[in-house]
């Protein structure tokens, strides 16, 4: 430990001295985004005292009341009842062996394999709060406490360090082991260090900013940073036992913790907030967060910074990627429809309803509105700067212009119209795009219109959204009805008929390879150099994503959508789509049409419906990590099973749904899952959903394999679940039964499909049929029904009329059956309330044609509770059958339908006042058998009671 | 004579309904479209129909987006949503977007005609599934996404909350009472019940307008 680098040190001393004179920069016009995990997100309490992360990616958050585990989406809380020694969690530490250490105000617990164990000895020996738990490189555990010194456990015995054997104080906040085997301790009476011979102390006399030392952070092999109640002190280890303390005195800072992140930035958790020094060589103190006491700061595996607060929970800092501007920070309106920055760094923000905001580089702001200027309308569509450095504003009611030194002007001779877009052609010539009248070429010098192009001249629509010229001089006009390309005098049009996938064009951009990109409601399309089209439909969870903006930057396409900013490399075959969302700091997930500006430093300015975000697309320090994937449970036959259970399913009832999640500290909705049923699925499937359903598999053993793909495209390791489908007792599943009895044609369609693909694919298709194909079949049947109606309106023989009537009824019946199937498969209808509504809808519909009165008695204490799809379907169909029977056979005048609680189960009753069950021996039909079968599936008991009418009673029903 | 327009991309269904309605003495139905965009173009220059039957799933702009646009510019046009299935979520969304009612496409032609007449007489119908959604919507506070302060204030406007009477009707529907039973219970006619329902839909639309402002930026306004 010989001190050598003298010059380095003097330089450092010098630079740190500068900090004292540095002014503190507070960002007042901008908002730094944070993601909060607090009470609303499920945190057990909002006073956060410690944060760490385990190897799976879970964030562990210790609060004054309860320990919390966060997987990116959900918080699970743990308390004394789960095996913790106390509910007041003061420290969390995850060691290299995969053990989580939890320090409380009364002892320490370890957590391994989902189990807490009290770390023996600590509960009786240590009656004071734990400040720090850390492993020495030799494997022993060191526990620093508030009031009972430091405990050292080598696996056999506890050794106590306190004032009796030389520690300056019994309250120790931090411990650090350096490479020279010196043990450093932050105490209430200075920094203590032990070099193997004796404990020595650095205190105020040596220049420490305060005796109350709270954190020790290594800076280099030669120095460390002491955070104290009165600032930060740099400690140099020079000479054998001599120490120079250089004070970086700052009266403001009551430091709780200092942390150096992986980019060498210094974060200071402090009593008034969170501070940062970006470059230790050019130190400037920046205030990041000042709402409340910040107790601790932590960098997770992805390089993201988290900090714990007193009262506001745990927060994730998102300011590296995004800086936001909202109405709270001075925007005149939240809907930012256009943004432009001049060479002089003056930022113009056009809003939809609040006029224009001018932001000077010094932060000075000026708002132009109709009430205080000659602005034509407060609703701005587009802002550009022309070659003479004039700013043009296209508004909903004309065009304005601004020149520095002159101010805002109107352009008198332009017709009144809604102006969507301005494109400068040359010094004096501008294409103006209007809402009603196509586009026209404005000569600004002569103040005349030189050329007009409307539908008369062949424009595809007069409702123009965007006009851009490509480098070859052709003009591209995007409208609500397609694209017009103008090349000299000729106009070429592109719309749905010529193969566009969507015709509402919102943005146009010429790519570097010369192709023209079009953003529309379904994603992107590009017209390639060779005249062919490529389409890039964007989708998220089955819904198309509308593209409002498209740009090419840094080898990627950047698309502004209604699910944030989307980035992908279109040159790759299966490009990874990366989302930048509101959960990650973007001010809103919904961007506005054309509202983007890329400034000279490469920042994106993005206009959204809730404000403006400045975004750094070149986040070079992002660490790409995988998201651990977990199978949460497998739902089968109404039961929830753990993933590790081996599940056996009856052949005739083998629907199951696998629920899974991934652990991430980023936006959980951007995690994609990749899965297959081994030996059955030919290919991997991908989804952004957190569950997948299988139904009607052939008998056999299946292994479900699942991986996650993080937002950065990193694939996780696989997890597995095993499902066995037992051989069949009988073969007709409910679906096929229904379909066959309903319509042969439909069965034929499905059977035909079965022949051409493997059975698993058919099952997937079966589910999809419910969503997609059903629409087609449903439409055809609807056509049939309407056609039958239509024919009946002609004068025809009664016989034909009757046949037509039957045909129509039959088609409608099948559509209704399919409606039931669609309903039962749709996961949005998963509550008890949805079920009773559906029953009512059905009953009301069928009874409206009769004189029967129906009364409902639903005890809906838990109408919001979710029930399994199978249960829902079976209960619904039992009701349907029973009501149908009552209508057809009972001759009743009243029906009472009730669903009520009985101990742990429910009772469903359909009671009529008709003639009851027919005499035994008569055919009772399929109906009753069907109901019995369904009851059996529900594991409930079904009775038919024939007494002054018929009562169908289902007991022991578990909803 | 009332004019009916149809926006429906399935040509056969569209033609069948059109021919039937056009044959009715009280209606004319000649202008039909396969997407929202050409319909909007037509409205700019031509007369406006009284009622539009519109499919939810349309190519290009979907029916719900399209409805927002049409209602924002031409609030007097009554729109009836067409859907193949009773998908209460989509139906509710379209009511929020300004629909005066909805019809299952396989409803028989005479019943379609009847529904149009109900709407023309200022009434609407509501199923229990929709009634429950309406109830949840109006009982939960802050039912509009926080977009702008103006929108929030508009939202607090008492005029747009349900009256006691309307609430009673919705609760009655959730309880599964028929219109007749509700009418009997409240001592009002069937038409009055339907008129109340129409007014509930109108409030639903007004309260959801905050969304219209922002989203329609993509298209109109």
C-alpha cells in the first residue's frame, strides 16, 4: 500500500474542490420520468429502507412493514407470518451463493428455495436494527448494527466488535473490505479501519466532513468515498497507515448512501432527495429527485437505477432515455401535434388546442395563442422552418409564420382551410396540404397559387395528410384514401385496390436505400426501388398497431404507434421489435401523427397525447439481459395446478390453460414468450400474452416448453411443464357434438382442415376459429338467414315459404350456437357477473316470444370473481337447456332462476310451475342426459324435482 | 321518407339488407359503402342519411374509430352498429363512440326494420350484459382517461351523470326485467323506456368524448 500516483491525486483533489463552487442545476421546465412501486402497485408499505436484486431478476424491497418481491408486474409481500423475525426490514443482501439475507430490527433471516429461516443467533444476540449485511471474501458474514456493534460469524462462532474492543461507536452503518485486506467501517464516530493489527479511526481532525458516517464506497484502489451526515469525504490510502482525508464539503448533503454505477456516475441518496455527479473528473452536482427522503440507491442487472424513499416507495430512474415536458411543466396543452427545433436550439411545440410554445435554449418560454397573437387557430397541425429561417405553422384555420425579430405574421392571400402539412419545394415555392381541397403550390414571393391538384386532376382524395418529395423529384401525397404519386403532370394512385393494406396514410419518409415508407393504421408499407411493395403490419396482443410516424435512424426504423415508440431492423428476416413505452418513461403510449423531430445531437422529440418527450435513441449503456421465465400455474378441468405437478387429463375434457410470467425490471408488457408443445407443435409460437390455451389434444404425453424474449431480443432459458392426456373413453367432444348436430357443412370445413394439418395445429385452429374463422362462417350463415328472409318477401307458395323460414331459423340457430362458443372462449367474459348477464340475455330473448314470466334471484356477492372458462360454459349450457325445456315442454307460466351461496359452494336452481317431468318410460330426450353430463364435469350434483312443476337443482357447485 | 345508408364490407349481407330496406315504403336505401372513408368523402358534398347501419369490423378505419369521426362531424346522423355476435365489449365500445343502438346481423329483416324505427322514434334497446357495463361505467369515478383538464371538467358535469330514473332502468335491466316490466314498475310506456335508454347512450358518448379528441387526431379534426 505504497502511495505512488501523486499527480493523479492532486488533480482529483483539485477537481473535487470545484464542486463546492458548482451551482446546483435544477431542471425546472422538464420532468424526469420515474416508475414508482408503492402502495398502489401493491407494496406492503411506502417507507423503503433497502433494495436488492436476486439472480432471477426479482427486486427485493425492504420496508418498515414487510418485505416485498417485485417481478416487474406484481408485488408479493412477506411478513413475520412467512417466517421473518420482524416486519421492520432494514437491510436486504443477496450473496454469491444465491441466498437472500434479510436484516430487520430484531435479527436476520435467510431466504432460499422459497423459505425463510431465522439466522440462528441473531434473534437472541442482536436486539438492535441491522444496518448492513455483507460477506467477507473468506466466506464469513459481517453484520453491522445500530447500537450493538458489528457481528462477525465465521460459520462456527459469533464474534462481536464494539466499543469494548476498540470500535469508536456501537452504531455502524456500512462495512467495506478492500483489496489490501483492510476492513473499513462507517460508524457514528468516524471511519474505523482495521488492517489486521489494530482499529484506527479517521475523524473530523483528519478532515472528515462529519463524524456520523453513513456509507463507504470504493472509488479506486487508492481511495474511497465516505458519505456523512454533512457531505462527502474522499479518503486516500497513502502510506502504510497514514490517511489523508480530503473534504468535499457541502453543507447541503446529509448523505445516506453513495453509489457508483456501472457508467462511473456517482449517485447520492440523501435526506432531501437523490443527487448525481456524472463525471468525477468534471464534477457537477445534479438534483435528480427532491420530493422526499431517499434512503438508498441501487443499480439493477440491466443497469437501471432504483432508489428507496420514505413515503413514496421505490422508484426507478428513467431519465437516461426520456426527459418529458407536460402541462405541469409549462406546455399550453397536453396534445403535442408537431415539434421543431431550429439550428439556434429554439424549440417550437405545436399543440392541438393550446397554440404554439416557443422554448428558448435558456429555458425562456413564450406561448402564442389566438388570444394573445395573430395565430389563426390554437389547433396546430404542422411546423416547419423554411430556407429563410422563418417558422411556418399549419393550423386548422390557415397558416401563420414567425421570424425572429419580427414575430408572428399571417399570410393573407391563402384560402381559408384546414392545413395539414407544409412542404417547401424551393426558396419561394411551398406545397400546402389541405383537408378539403387537395394540395396547392404556393408562390410566396408572388403571393399566388401556381398549381392546384385535387381529385379533378386525379388526386386520390382531397383530404390530404402529408406531402413529401423524394430525392428524384417525385411528389408523394398521403391521404385518407390512399397515396398519389405526382411525377410532373402524371398522377399515379395507390389504394386498397392496388394492394395497399391500409389506406389512411399518416406519414411518409424516404429511406436511405431510396424506398418510400408509408405509415398507416395497420403499420408500415414501403414502395421499393423496383416498384414492388413490402408491407410490415405491426401488431400487439392481436390488435393492429397504428403507425403515426416513421423515420430511419441508426440502422433502424423508428415507428411512433399507439403502443409507444417501436424500433426494428427491417433488413433482418424476423426482426426483433423493441418497444419504448410509457412504462419506460415515455410521456404517453399514444404518439401523434407526424409529431417527431430529430435534433442535431440525435435526440428524438416525440409529441404524444399527454405531452412531449425528448428521447435518446442511442442508449449505449443499456445492458441487454434475459428475463427469467416462470410457469405460474396450469388451469385444467377447473383446477389450478402448480407447474411442477404432472397433470393428467381425461381425453374428453382436455382443455388446459398455461399461465406464465417473466421477471423483469423493465416494462413487463414488452416481454414476448416463445413456446411449443414438444413433439406436437411443429414450430415455436410467439405471444405477448401471459397465457396459452390447448384443447382437444390426442392422447399421449406432452411437454410444454417456454422461453421469454426480452425487449432487447435476449432469449431466456427454457422451462417445462408436463401434461398427459389419457386415452379416450368416448370420442365425441362437446364441440364436435354441437357442430355436427348443428350443421354438417361446418363439420365438413373442420374435417377438411384436420386432414391437411397435424392435430395439434387443428386444435390451435379450433381456438382461432372461435375468434377469426367464426366470423367468416358466421357471416355466411347470416347471409343465408337474410337471404331466406328476403325470398319470403316474394309471393311464393306456402310450402316454399315454410322451407325458407326453416332454413333461416336453422342458420340463426347455428349462429347462436357459435355465438355461445365465441362467448365462452373469450377470456374477457370471465366473471360470475358475465355469466349471469349471459344467462339473462339468453332467457330474455327466448322468453320474449312467450307469455312466460321469468324472475331472477342472483346472490351476487362475488359477481366480479373470475371463474374458469369450462365452469362458465357448463353452467351456462345447463341453464340454457333447462330454460329451453321449460319453454318447450312444461306449459309453465313462471320460471324462477336462482343462483345463491350455500356454505362453500353455490346452488343453481331453475324452477317452473308447469307440469313437471313426463311419466317414466317416456323418452326424456338428450336434454336431461346432457345436463347430467355437464353437472358431472362441474363435479356438482344435479337433481330433478317434479313437484308442482319442475325444479332443476344443481348443488355443490364450485364457482 | 327516411334515408338509410349501410357501411358493411360483406357485399351479400349489404345488398340483402339494402334491397329489403329500399323496398319498404317508408325508407329509401340506395347509398351503401364498403368502408368508412368513402362514406366520409360522400358526406362532404352530398346530403346526409338519417340512419347508418355500420359494421364494426371494417377494412381501413374500423367501425368504432369511424363512428367517432362521423359523430364528431355529423352528430345528427343516427348510427346503428352491426355485429355478427353479441360481443358485449365491442358493443359497449361502439356505444361509447356514439352508436344509437346495435343489431346482430342475423336479426331477421323485419326485425331490422323495426329496430331502425325504434331509433328513428328516439329510442334504443339495451341487453343485461350492456346494462351491467353501463352501470359499472357510471358508478366508477374517473371513468375517462386523464387527457386534459378541460375533458376532466366536462366529465364532472352533472348533466352527464345518470338521473335516478335512468339508474332505475339500468338496474332493472341488470336484474333481468323486460322493458314491459320496467315500464309497469315505473309506470311509463315502452317508448319512454326506450327513450331513456337512448339518453343513457348519449351520456355514455358524451362522457367518452375525451378519448375522441385525442384519438381522432390521427384521422380527422
